[in-house]
């Protein structure tokens, strides 16, 4: 089969498209013939460093994916060959204390596709059968792929961690990336009021079209002041962010008393000032979050179908052009997900 491998670390040269044997399937697993995958920031991290993530090279890249079931156990109760599925990228042990309490995303032996084991930039992948969920009717494979990482991450952040209410206001930093767009879509569908920030006028305009209530230009406006003015001097209930250091002071200053800041990333740096006095006097909560559980993905699928919510796909590249796709992601110019069409059938 054809796949995009990571053969080293540092720049696009270490990413090679080539042939390898079909992945073997163990009992309890399904082999999925992939039709699409989408790119995530962590693909760039794996390409450039991969530090702190146990992995063996060469390794197939890619976290999320969607396709059709190629092979399953004869007595598999829910999945049949030919069925359209999307994947949850986390393979949990099912036995540790976190798995037993239903928080499989905290599993001590967690393995993520494309990080700790072969991923989805390939014609086939094998995963435990429970990691393959039915693709909603009418969805493209690229839309399905995007749900498994970005939307799942945003869902856990807003619903499970921040417990967002319909009457609350959310501030989403850096609109345009996959997670922030998913945050905007989910928060609006939940009924909340959403303020977005970006340094790019075009992205702000598109976010307003997607339902954002207010747009703040973070290069020309003081975000915290703009937020105070938009909220009558009150501040927002929830800050949703994955930018880290560059926005942290503004994020903390934008929160209402008792507000919650939920973060899933630190692309601009991970050591901001803690602003502890503000934290305890105003009784703020800072909540970390990563990905989401199988149960949360199941809920998210139901939510998306009921609300008619679908991931935004910006551009699709063939698998052979994975370098161009990675460069596009790295540019930060995109609004929505960058997808890979595998076998030309996104
Ligand atoms: Zn576990």
C-alpha cells in the first residue's frame, strides 16, 4: 500500500511517500481502507521534532481519517466490510484506572495514530473496532476525518471541561485554525455568544459569516479592552484558546469573575506568567484539555447530525502532495481544515 512516512525529524525532506505491506489485523481490530485524512498541528510537531512522544521511525503520519471497513472479525457485531466509518485516533488499554472510569483519553498507555503508532496518511490502517464509528449520511470522508481530532478536542473543551451554558459568552482566540473554528461552530450551536480574534481581516469576516457575534482584530485592537467593552465591562465566561503565551495576559484579563479558561495548545510558547493574584482573587479556573474520549465522540456525532454542523474543509491535496499540504498548514493562512485525498476519493 501507499503511505506517507516520517523517516527522520526536520523539514519536509524527512516525509517520504512510498510503498509498504498492508498492516496486519489482530482479532478485535478492523482494517479500514482510508479515503481521506486531515492535517493537524501535531503533524508538524512530529515532522520537526517528535520530542517527548515515544515512536519508532519510519512511522506513517496522520492522526485522523475516514474510509470504509475493509476487514473485521467474522463475529464483529456493528461493523461490516464496505461500511463508511470515521476514526477516533486514540488507542486506550481499557484496563488502567482512567480507562475503567471512562476517561480513556487519560489512559496511561494511550497510543495515538501518527504519534505513537502508524497513522492515517496511508491507504489502510488497523484500529480496535471500537475506534471506528459510522460516518454520518451525506458527509464527505474529509469532513468525517476532521471530526475525530479537531471537533472532538473542541467538544471536550467546551462541553466537558468548561461546561459552557447557552446564555454564556465565549472568547475564541486565533480563529481560522481547525480547533478554533470547531470551537466557534460548537459554541454557537450550543446557543452561546461568541467573540473571535484574529490578525487577519479576511478570517474575521469569514468567522462572522459562520455565526461569530463579534470579531476583534488582535493586531490593531487591545483584545482585553475590546472584550470588556463588548461585555459591558463584565468579561467573558469562557476563554477557549490554544495559542498559549502570546495571548495569555489578554486571556486572563478577559475573564469575568469566576470565569474559566480552557486550553489545548501552546503554539506561541508554554511558559506565560501565571497571573496568580488575578487567578485567586477573581477565582478563575484554568483547565487543560486534550482530544476527547470515545464516549464524547459518540455524543459529538449525534450533536453534529442534529444541529447540521459539519467541519469546514479549506483545501484538499492528493496523498502524493503531502509536502504541499504540510507547507500550507505551516503557513497559518488557512481557514478550515487541510485534507488529504487518498486514492483520489475524498
Ligand atoms: Zn488505559
